[in-house]
C-alpha cells in the first residue's frame, strides 16, 4: 500500500474515531508523500479527509525513534493520529513520529 501513497494501519480507527489512527508514508520513494513531514511544527493542522468529510487534528508530539521502538503503535483512549515516516531524508535509520489530537 505504501507504494501507492499513505497507508492506514489495519486495525486502527478511522478518522474521527476514538483511538490511535496510524498512517505511514514514505519520505524519499514512491511519491515522497511524507517528504515534508519533518517540517510540520507544533500546534499545526493535520487535515484528513474521508470522502467529503474533513477531520482536523493538531500536532502535539514530535519524536525521532529507532525502528525497533513500537510504542507509537500503542492504542489510545483519545482520538489521535500518528504519522510515521523514515528519517533522516535518504538515510532512513530512524523513524519520525508526529502525533496530532482531534479538534474537530
């Protein structure tokens, strides 16, 4: 799926639902859909569309983790989105994690 764009991890909630919706994308191959994710700052909007419906999340956490750290996949009681890509650009030894909370 990541060859086609952003992948929605199986078993995680849909946009707007309670829990940790996990979306992954490449930053340096297959369209580079998350190439600019590293430039997303705190308190910035993440807009996710499901058909005609728009969901607005706001960035609250930004972390760099080793690929062995699976904690970003942990469930949540709150409606959040976790965006995951490789980092740094074209090196890919770590994972960039950006977490946003649903605001509308």
